[in-house]
C-alpha cells in the first residue's frame, strides 16, 4: 500500500494541457470529491465548498478569468474550492451545528466555543479558511492521481472576474483554488524535488 501511495505522488504533476477527448467518469469524480469532503480541518469546521462544472461555457469564462490558462478548457471537469468566511463567525448557526455534531459533554462544548471565539479574534479569517481548503485540495489531487486522473492546481486568477463567473460575493465566501481534472495529453515531465536530506531535519 505504501508503494501504491508513493506511486500516486510520483504520477501527479501540474498538467498544463489535457486530452479533450477523454472524460472523467461521474464515479471517479465522486471518489475525488469524497477525498476532499473527508479531509481534516481546523476545529472540524470544514471551511470549504466545492463548485463543480463540466459546462464548456463556464470553463471558457473561467479560462478568461484565469489569465487564459489552457487547462480550464481542455480539462474534463473543473472543481472550484470556495472558502467560507461569514459562516465561520463564532456563534453562527453553522459553527454551532458543527460543534454540536461532536456530541461533547456540556463542559467540553462550552470550552470549545470559548476557545474558538478567542482563536477567531487572533486570526485573519479568509487566509485561514483558504489554508484549510488547501488541505482538501491536496487530498483531492492525490486521490485523483491514485486512480490515474490528472490535475492542476490554479491559484493564478483574477479574483473579481472569477467571483463573477462563480457568483461568489467575496464577503460571505471567496475563491481558494481552482482544480481542472482530466487526462494528460503530453508525456509527464520529470519530477524535480529537493532531496530527502535537504527537507527533513531530525532533532
């Protein structure tokens, strides 16, 4: 199993051009989205929402909003990860519901609410929410690679135009990342990474 997972990481790369004749099946797409849905998140708040499209019209608009990157129109399907903002306010219906799901004893539940309110005041909410969304994004791309589906995380986009395409107001929520999915048209380029010794330090 370890070898299979490492093989998926070695398979994954930022695919720049997809084969437009190949379609990611609904079953495979569901598997990839489930990997995102089941991802861990800070306070268990699941700060993400996924907007999925196969529409050629919407993909064209997204390409225009993403600095004309070809991935958006050659891919089979696009997953746009939306970072929640307003819902994460302490005491909101959303936060309260997520905390209640944990079924903690009353004293633990009260402590969690108090600790979250304290933490919330120390952070910039949108970057924190986007950071959580990237956890889900990484898991989705790994899951995709595991079943032979290519991906390309796109963070280079015009925020205003992208919000307009996806009908996101930017106040209640905002765009975290855009992930085209499909099958590579060209051979995978060599993977270049720092050595294990350069990135790992034991103390």
